[in-house]
C-alpha cells in the first residue's frame, strides 16, 4: 500500500557556487515511512537532506533549480518563510549538538519562542519528548543539569527529543548514529521504528545494515545523481542496477 | 661534508634560534619589571590615604589626586557606555548578517584604519566635532565620546573574535528548530560570546583609562577641586594630571613625587583592570565545554 507523499522533489539541481552537487533529483517521500539515503562519501546525501528544510540557505552562493514540494507547495517560492518550514521539518545532525543549557531548557528553548509559556505545558512537553526519545528514565532526576554533561548517545537522543518537542511532521536525520556506540545506536534505531507511527523520517546512513533494518524505502546516490530508488527490500536483495549492487555488497571501487 | 657535521650544524642553528627567541621574551619581561620597579621605587612614598582622597592644594604641589581618580573613572565608564553597544552591534552585523563582499571589506579596512590612527588625531577630532561643532564644550561627554571612538576598534575586534568562536553547530541547531535568525543570535550566539566580548572590552577600558591626548582638548581640566555635577562638566584625569605636573607647572621638580605617585595609581588601575579580564577569561574557560 502506497502512502501519500509528504515531500516531493522534482528535477532538482543544486549548486555550491559553480560546483553542481545534485543533478536532476526526482523522488517522493511517503508519509509515515522511513526513507534511507545511502551512497559513498561526497555523493550529495547531506546536501539533499539540507535542501528539504532549507538549511542550505545558510551557505553563501548556493543555488537551487527545480521544485521541492512539501504538502504540495514549493518551499523555494519567494513568499515561503524558511523559519516556518523548519518548524514543520525537524533535523538531527551527525554530531550531537545540544545547547550549553540545562536538559530542560534544551527542550523548551524553541517551543517557548514559538509561544508556549505555561509551566505545565512546558513540563508536559519535556516529559513527552524525552519519553518519545527513550531518554526520560535516564534524565528525569537531572533535568536542571547541563546537557553537556550527558554521554554522546544521551546527547543525541536529547537532540532528537528537542526536535520532537516542536512537533514536526518530518524528521531529517543525517548519520545520527555515526558518532555512537552499538548500544546507543540500537536504541536510536528502535526509536526510529517507533517514531514512524507519527512522523515521516528521512535518514542518511553509511551503515548498510542500519538502512536495511530501519527503512521501508532506500535511495542510492552516486556523484550527485539518484542511481536507484525503491523499496528497501528490493534494493537490498535484487537491485536493478549493477552499481547499486556493488555498493551494497561492498564491492564498490 | 659528512652527515654528522651537517646534523651538528643544524642542531647548533636550532639552539641559536631558540636562544634569540628566549632572549627577546626576556627583554620584554625585564622592560615591564623595570618600569614597575622604577614607578614603585619613586612613587610609593607619595601614596597615602590622603593622597587618594583629597584634592590637590597649594598650586598642586601638595594634597592628593582624588578629583583625577574620579575623573578618569567617569571618562572610562562613559567611553564604555559609548563604545560597547556600538562595537558589539557592528561586530554582530559583520559576523552574522553581512554577506562576504565588497562592502564588508571596506568596513573592515575602515575599522583597521581607525585602530591605527594616532590618539592625538582622535583628540583633535573630538575637539572639532564634539566640543566645538556639537557645543558639548570641554566635558565628560566630549571626552567619553572621543575615548569611545578610540576604543571602538578594540571592542569590535574582540567581539568579532568572540562571535566567530561560537560553534557554527549552535547556530544550525537553533535555526533547524524553526527559530528565527535574530532569536538565534540573541538567545544562543550572544550569550555564548559574552565572556569573550567582556575580556576584549576590559582591555579596551585599560587603554581608555591611560590615554592623554584624546582627553587633553575634550575633557581634561588643569585643576578643579570640585567634583563634576553633570556630564557637561570638565574633570581632572590621571594621565593628564601627570602630563600637567611634569611639563606645565612652575614647580616641576618639587612635584616629582606626586607625578610618580599618580603614575603608580594609574598603572595600578590599568593593570588591575587587565587582571580582572584575565580572571574572567580563565574562569569562563574552565566552565566552557564545547
Ligand atoms: N559548503 C559547501 N561548499 C562547497 N561544496 C560543498 C559544500 N558542502 C558540500 N560540498 C560538496 O558537495 C558534495 C556533496 O557533499 P555532501 O556533504 O552532500 O556529501 P555526503 O553524501 O553527505 O557525504 P558524507 O557521506 O561524507 O557526509 C561534495 O563533493 C562536497 O565537497
Ligand atoms: Mg553527509
């Protein structure tokens, strides 16, 4: 059963100055599904991810061609406010990047600025988000402590909780477990599995097993092009294209 | 030439180089220690409670330097009130908003030039612009504005460094949550940069407190026993007081101890301020964990 796509890219090209990092990317990201983006280093996975919530706007001299439709609307139209887009499309980075604030304030920072003021709502939000990110039991007694004192795996789950607190529709994750040990990695993978009930997740990973475990769809990229895109099962067992197979089986040269 | 003598030559060269470097560092340290020792030796005798709390008397050959201490205090605080907001705002514009380009380069060059302008030129500018053109007269206001412009490059430089030192990941984390750019800067970037901005600014204060030329025509009084009542009053100031006693009086030899005493107070003030900066920085460094 196919779900409605929540994000669609249509013939997207992306340039850093004169360098073309993405070429003619057309793909649908289905609602409440996990889509994995794989491919060798430098093939443009992060670039594509950051294109979807307009984080590339922060880099000087970049250019986008084509359309990125979020719920049917091109987010690169001049009258679209990137701040509103980023509220709906959250992001988790490769390296955990909590603010140098308390655990509690890391989570309430953005919701407060978005207008949630009452102590009860904020308390509830903190508890809910931390529970969703499977961190609550570990930190419920130290909410006032600096987030910088947490372990790397805990920090990453805090960053996920922080993103969830904004109640986005889509969660973009750029190699969220590459800096973590196997136990933290397993926790985050379980988490992804639970989160797709309520969110659409797009995850970049270098770990083939991870892509196979957590995603329904997989896209394989090479040199800025989308080589093959389809059901994860198909991509991993019976890809149509030789390059995909070589990459997945580790015979890529 | 065989391998061994080559190695030996290289080794000797290296030794000689280190020696030169070490000697240079030693010379600088000795110069500082020498100046301090000289000032203490000549000035300590003049320092007393009365010296710090009474105005000068008997044509400034006796009494204390209290009005000059107070004047320098006001001028310095005034300079900071002028330069800190302006400097920090400029630094925010330069690092956070402006796209790298021609305009930015022009502004940077302007700031650097400002830093290189001799302080007497600031004094003349202050005289022409604040004292005469804006009719502020010779006053705390004119002096503070002039000193403020003088230390502006220091504050901009320090603030830019501090803002650049804030990890880019903090900005990205905040923006990715759908927080606006201004909120990101004011809630995340500036608080993280405050320690750096403060240390840099305190070093600027040290400079403002010690300058003579910029206040000579804009704020400093030769002598006044009364303390200022408003920002439009003239004040005595420590560096100018030294200058006056050492050059313009009729009792230059007689007031030598007072000159050294005043210099000692001034340098203690400036070093004290620098010390505060160093302490703040080391405390923050220990707390910082990114
Ligand atoms: N800020 C930038 N300026 C210029 N070129 C960039 C920039 N960021 C990335 N690139 C280039 O764009 C291409 C794609 O980079 P991207 O970071 O998207 O790769 P990636 O697939 O995420 O790689 P990795 O797996 O190593 O994270 C690379 O060739 C890279 O050099
Ligand atoms: Mg990447």
